[in-house]
């Protein structure tokens, strides 16, 4: 992988008061549309997955659960948010409390950009019709108000400025699904380097990397086309009619499923589950370790409740192996769904889902 750009050596940080930015915000969409109409939008190269976020009802309870299961080190603590390392890093996932009116859910997925300069990224996003806004706008309801916008979220504890290095860049796609773009060295504190806090124990399952997110959207064809153009990525397999969009080395991918609703989505999309690759994967051994950790089998035909595990067999008509490629899931203390797979899993066929030859 190429090292991210060290922008601090190239120019002094830009300081803009939040009041000035808020006053300018109503005019930004028009300026951005003009730019987009005059240019051919180039794709934004990314290294692959970098993080994802969980909004949970009790951060300390979820921290104990995930550290006990995965042995994940704490990479950073910022305000009420904790970042947990995936495998040997630099990937991580965050635990943050639910906001008023929210249910526990997967809040976003994050990718590391080859050029991680936030202002240049926002300019390039504008060429794809994604206009700048301010973080306060993203708290409005309905959630679709944030669709096709990017914004910078100020890290807790910093001064009231728009200093690039104390912010994180977030984007909402056409369905209002949020993703983050950051430097490959980011560890949950902007771009500051973090000193990991070791977990209390080794955990029962050793993770390797983030594998994929499966997201429900209004029109899967339009969503897949949007991401192919935005990141310059291609289909690497199909699960039924749904394409698997390969990123990085192909063992990571984006997946958007759902309907074919024309026009603007009527409701926001939803990240259904996050998938993690792991060492020493077999269906039986993973289920046994989850059982040893206190999780129980889901009742066949019933929706999952918190702290259960189950297996879905992806059959050949959905790109799986004869007899079905096993896909192992569990639900955490809040009922959030996490998938676990062999480290060769790419969303394709064979026993471990590692055949993505088309």
C-alpha cells in the first residue's frame, strides 16, 4: 500500500470559524453543483476498509463483551467513544452510546483513502454530486436530509475551529448511508497515533481484518453503480442478482442489496451486518467457541435475539458451494449482527467462500 500524504509538511492548517462556515453553508451546494457539471469526476482511490462504528446501549458492557471474545486492544478513547483494534491493526471498530431516539445499530463503515487530505477529498466528492455541509445538519430529521453530503465532525475536546487535523470526514450516500474516509494511520483520534491498551485476555477468536458490510438500499443497481464510479471498483462475484464489489486485495468488499425503487429513496438505507475475517475458521469450531462464550443457538425460523449464533448456507444459486457455503453469525448484547468468516472469504463460492473467479 502507498503511504498516505503528509499534508502537514505541505501547508499550514486552515482555520475557519464555525460561524463563518455556517453562514456560507446555504451557498455551497450551488457552487458544488456548478463544479460537478463542468468536470468529469475521477474516482477516489482507497486502500480498503479501515473501521466501522457501533452505537450501543451500554459502552462498558459492549467493551467487555468484544474484548472477551476477540481479545481486542483499545486503540483510543475519545469522549464517550472507544476504538477497538481488529487483528493486528490498523483497522478498528468503535463503540459509542446511542443518541436520543436511536436504537443500537451499525452507524457507518470507514475506508482509508490513498490521498487523505480532507479538503481535497471534499472537493473530489463534490465532483460526484456530494456537497459539503456542516456536522450540525446531520442531526436533523428525517435522516435523508444528509443524503449526498459530506461533513467534518470535530473531535471532542478541541477548540471551536475547523482545523483539519482535529476532524473526521464523513459522507452520506444517496440512501443516507454514512461512510468515513480517513488516513490509513488513523486510529480513532483524527490522524493522531495511538498507544494500544492491551485487552485483559487473549479472547476466544483471533481476528484478521474487516471483510465486508452488507447494506439494504432502495435501489441496489443505482447504489452499486454509485460506488463503482466513486471508488473505481468492479464486480468480483455475484450472490444471486447482487454484485460483490471488490476493494483492496479482493478479500474485502462492499455489498448493497434490496429493491429497484426508482427515483429518490423514500427511506434511509441500513447497514445490516458487519463481517470480520478470522484465523482458524471452521463452522463447527466457531460455533463451539461462541457457545463456550455463553451464546445460544438461534431457534430455527425465529428472528435472532441478543447473544445468539446461527449459520446461513449460501447455495449455488446465490454463488455458494454445492451443499451451501456456511456463513456464521452472532448477535451482540444489543442484538447487532456480526458475521465471522475464513480469512480467504471474498463473497464467492467454495467451502470458505474464497472463489471469486468470474
